[in-house]
C-alpha cells in the first residue's frame, strides 16, 4: 500500500479498538484517527498510543455512532484523505434501551452505525481510492429477524441482539462491496480475537486473548498488501471463511434497504 495512509477506527477506546490503535500506530506510513464518544477516554488513549509507539501520528474525533446526524456531521467536517475505515464500535446493553431518536440502541450502534459510517464517508474514500472498509463482525452471528430488528415484538435479549447485529454487519459487507467495487473501494468483514472486554462481559463471556491479539486480524485486513483488490469477504484468524449470511443475496438486499430507510 502507499505511504501516508489515513486510517479511521471507530470504537477505539474499547479493548479490541485500543489494540487496533496500538498496532496501527507502530506501522510506518499510516496516520491514525480514533473515533470515540468520550473526550477524556479519547485523550487518554491518544497519549497512551503516542507513548507506546513513540510517534505523533494519532489524533481523535468525537461522535456517537448511534446518532445519524452526528455521523453525517462528522463526515461533512472531515478534512483530508481517508484510505481505510475500520468499523469496530459496538455495544451490548443488558437491558433494552433506545437512542433519543427512538431506535433500539444495539441495532443503532452495531448495525446502523456501520451503515452510516460507510454511507457518509464514501465520498472521502472515493477521493482517496484505492481505499478499504473493514467491518469488525464476529463468528457469533445469527438470529436475524428483519420483521423485528429492534426487538419491539420479541423479548429483548442482548446476546440475541448482538448475534443479529454481527450477522447484519457481515451481510452489509457484501452489500457495500458490490456497490463500491467500481470505485476501487474494498469492503471486508472479520472476526477479531476473543478478548476480555466490557462488551464480552455484558454477554456473559470471558476472553483469553490480549487486545493486540484480538486486533491482529482486523489490522491485517486493513493493511496487508496481499488483500489489495479483495472485496466482499469474511476472515477469521487471517484466513478467508465462507459466510453463509452473505450468500443470501435477497436477504442482503432487503437488509440494506431496511437500514437505508432509517
């Protein structure tokens, strides 16, 4: 890949996100921008990453990805190139909550946040092409119900909502890959490692890997020259894995239209 690539990472103050930030910061030829909701956490992470890498190639921006207008405003205010977007932000609240706009919070953050980031940053990615989008998804995926994505009819369960959101992220990867391939923008999804995190704890799981181990595959998908031009794929442990969800083209298209109507 070319030198001086700008990479934007969402959810960077979380466990996997901070690992992604630290791995990228030590790589030559990359400028890192971390996106967070909390200013103090963002400032603290920027300083930690600078100290870790010994370099000054990192800054932060603020936005709540569950809020469409905040994502749109962030994209409108963005200056300079964007070569890689890593969608990593996620939430797993144990109780069903809603955004101020009345959208179930996990669906808004984990699914619509990915959708809006790609949609509104596409002009910047086009201008910077060849560019990449990496959607941090999960092997823990399934339970999609597009007739009730916000658990208004179903009993809310954060594990079911999380699995649905990760299935959606893998499907949206295919939808955007098809739409953006002619602009030299690749879109791929991956499973990060199993890291002990707030997200995992809320789901009742532990984790046996460090943040850097968990970040290894997302960073590889984002930066490896071997993946130049590869799009619409799903990776686990640096290996392509068949994604049955992405193969259901009718469902993929329906999901895209559902998201686009928010």
